[in-house]
C-alpha cells in the first residue's frame, strides 16, 4: 500500500482514470445538481473517490424535459443512421477499455481483469442492436381486395433504465442500446454506490448523439421515485432486487407504464451421476461467480449433487474454490473482489451465522473475513461453502447476493425438482449430464428463464435473458428487448 493510498487517497492509476466531471448530463451538456453532492468510495480499500451529483426532483424534471425534446427529434432519424451513431459509441468504448475497467474495479469492487470483459461485452451488445434498427417493422395482414391492413412499430418516448451495482459500466452501455435503436431517448440512472464508470462513459461518448437523446442522473431514492412517477417517462426498466422491482411496479401502476424488471435469483445447478464430473466441478465454481463475490443475480448458489457423485464433486469443488482469494480489485492478479458496501458485508456475514448456528448447516469452506491487513478497510468475505443443507434453510431459499454456495445431496428425482422449484425465484438453472434426453427433460422441468446444459454462467449476444416468477418481467439481450421499447399501431386502409 502506497503512502498516498494509506492516507486515504486512490493510487495514481485510479486517480488518473477518475472522471473530471461529477455533475448530471442531459440535453447534451453537464449541469450542476440542485440536490447537491455525495461521496463515493472504493469498496476494496475504503478510500474516497470524490463527490458525485445527487439529483433531486427538480434535477429529474429538467432531465426528463430535455430527454422528451430529444425524443421528439430522434424518433424521426432514419433507422440506419441510428445504427451508425450506436456503432460510434461502441468504437469509442473499445478505445477506453482499460480506464473504464479500472474505474469499475475501484468503485464497485470487482476485479479489473473481469471488468475489461464487461466493457467489450457491452460494446458487442451495442453493435448487435445497432444492426437491428431496420428490424423495427410490422406486418401486412391480407384482408381481401381493396383493403390494406398493416402494423407499424413506434417508439415509446423517454425510457428510464435504473441499474444495479454489480456491473455498472456494462449495464449502462448495454441498456442504452435497444431503446435508442428503436427511436427513443434514454435516461440512465447508475447505481448510487458505483456511478463513476458511467460518468466517465458519458465524458467519452456524450457528444455523439444529438442533445437530449442520451442522458443520465445520479442519485438515490428521491431521484429514482421522481423518474418512475414522471408523466413523460412511459417506460421504466430496473436491474435490481425483488423488493426494488416491486417498488417500481407499484410506483408505475397508476400510469400503467411499460415496465421491465431483471431481478434476483436463487438458482440451481444439478449434477447427475452420469455427468462429466470434472466439467460439473468447473461449472459449479464458475456458476457461483466468486470472481465478483457472488454478487450476481444469475449465480448458481444451490448445488444439487446426486448421492452417487456427491463425494467426488464436493471434493473437487472444495479444491477448485481455492483459486478465488479476496484481493485489491484494481490489481490485475486479483481473482476475487469485494462486496459493494459495509451493509452488504454485514448481510452476508449474518446469513453465514444463521446457516451455521441456527439452521445447522455445516461450514465446509471459508465463512470468514480475510485476515490480510491490506484488506482491512475493504468489504471482503471469503468464498464460503455449506454442506448438509436442506431445501427449507434460509440459505437455500433466500438470495444472499454474496459468495455463499449451498450444497444439497439428492437421490429421488421427483423430490429434487420439488426442491429446485420450491423457491420464489426463477432466473437461471444448470444441468450436468451426458445423457441428452435426461438433460432435456431436466431443463424442461426447471422453472427458470435461462438454462445451461453442461455449462453455467455465460450470456450470449442475441439470446433472450430473463426470469420466471419473482425473478422479473420481460426479456433482454435479444430482439425482444428492442421490440419492448415500441408500441404496435394497426392501420386499416380501405382503398
């Protein structure tokens, strides 16, 4: 730790990457917030990373007004031209991969090596939607001689996208693409815990689109509520927790807005006895997303192992998890980052205590705060694995959103699927089996929106992602996301 870091200042590399602007961005310009400023920190070190704008209702009113004006002009821009603008954004992002990744590592706590992939993946998604602008089209329905019946898709207006803290830059960049491609304007609300990469993104790309088309406001609950309740924001999308999703649904219900929700998960990974056990071990560890401290809605945090494969798979998982050691997120060699906040750290440790001391699960690995003095000021918890878990325990029912893996042994397949589906979530699932028919049937029975077979974790460009039950509404990362930012109008013409 350098003297500068020890004094509570970021190291020189992070300091050089910090955005110069700290205000709100709308109408193509930076604006001082009427709501003032709040401090943002590095969860890996506890250091201050400076102040950022805190939007209030007046700030939101100004931003929405600018975005509405931007929409009125942007909706008339030709589809191919919209695509060209988006491709420029993706190109500039790729030219700034290192600094954007470093900012995310410093401000959200995920390892910088993983955050580089976040930047490039987001640019790929922008390019994907840039290529779909001409697909915002309708159909002609035969009605007989002298009649033309057709549908057209029209943009909604100002689309608000409220983002989570686990992938700030990736979410901000990915989620601007579809609504803009469809002819809408966008207001991005980055996570209040980690807004810096989004601010830097707007420094880099803010001049590409016409004023008012792409905007952002930083802030907390007041800004979020003002955005969701505003009469000129017909579309609200959230990536976040189930309680946050329900709050958004309630606040938008009076105006019957278009709502997209990508929420939490308590996802199952099933290992059959005929599985390739080495692949199953790798998948079980990869699917838990220990790299970002288990802070992923898609993490396969419930590992169901058939009793015939249980001992071998568990031993392999306990060995493989040793690769993940908490470390300073901005160091390239770090394999596991920090939790976002002291509050989240306390929550994770509380779940660990309940599992071990109240529910009777066996702590098989980790469960502690690292003893490395260099990590003392950050929000770290070791990779944690519990065995002897039963389906009704809290760590098998509730989303911890931390590095806690529950291992369950199964024998009877009917009881297995009762347990797998016996939660209120339904985001992802994973099946490991070399029997194709068995794997297909298992995938059919899992009540979730995104299933891997013999893998766990990755997303793919152009493949719909979203959940069942309380894991969300709608699908993203696919042409369905593009269509969700349009209204369908029918035109019936008698010639």
